[in-house]
């Protein structure tokens, strides 16, 4: 997460007078489990936020319009130190509206981590997801169900009621590169990727290469190299939270 190139300042993350709704109490404790992945992030009844084994970056990508691959700067620990978050809203303020959850988590991060950042527009090399010559091979999602991506028993990636942007974000995380949607496909889809079907030997091939192949062969979508202006989030300041 290090590195800071010259660019144009667009917006500051710190508001002079923050009128957003806040959590009444918030506990943030180091997680010492040794596990290397986020174990849960959920909004629960009673105005509670619970996130387990999460890095600061894990939370940021859920509440700010940014992707992990489009973040730079800041101390190295923001994407390695893991914490358990538990926060609760003041019930007397009434039910939490969907857009308020995001604002409340943003406020918590900016307060407890002293988080400050700004964004810049930069031209970067990207991978554009497009429809291949054979056409898209996708099934429209059923009306019921929630949007989700879950791992299958044999390395599958199961997408339920997923817009193409969900696939794009998943590929960007796996490939560690900016991926943009140029398919023109709207709506929601159900599909399962089986990248291990294209491995020369089990566990021997790069997962990113296998996912790219699975997307091409199973969904009829391909990646093309290009350049595009993207919004980059620059971390100006962050501190580990103090003991609760």
C-alpha cells in the first residue's frame, strides 16, 4: 500500500463539520487468530455492525467508492493488521436507513483510525472485460435470492444474482490489476466458474490465469488490455486505534 505519485487533488475525505449519524459505541480489538482472510462483515438487527478478522482496507473497500487495487499510500499495516469490530447505534435515534450504515462506518474509521485520504484521477493500464466472438453465455438470475459470491467444494466460484460489476471486482481482486466492465451487459446473472477444470495439474497453475480461462470458456467473456482514467484513493494518514 506504499507509494505516492504526483497528481491532481480532487476531494478530501475529512469533513470540516460532520453531520453524519454515528455509532453510540464501537469496539475495535486486534485479532490474534493468525488467519489471513476476512471472516465476516455484517449489519445485524439492533443497529449492530460486526466484522471479524478485518483489515482497515477490508472495511474501506466496503464503505468508500474504491477498490483495493486502486489504493495507494498509507502505512503498511493497513492491509495486514487484523481487527475485530463491533459497533452499536443509539436505538433512540430510530431505525438505520441503508445509506446511513455506510456513513456511520466511514465516521467510525475516520475517528478511530484518524483516517485521512484524497482521490486523484490518473490514466492507468487496465484490463477491459468484453464480450467475445462467440457471444455471452450467461443465464439471467431468478427474482428471488440475494446477491452473493460463495466458494464451492472443489474450487468453484458460485455467483448468485450477480451483476457484471461483481464479476469485474472479483477478477480485479484475484488478478491484482484494475479491471473495467466493457461488456454492455445489464441485469443480474447466476453462474458458476470452475477454474480448476483448466489446470494442467491440481494446484500447479496460477489462479488468475485459470479464472481468466474459465471466464472465457464458460461465460464467453474476454479481457483486453487498454488505458483509461481511473480514480485512485491516496491514504494520507492512518493510525492504529487505541485500546478500547
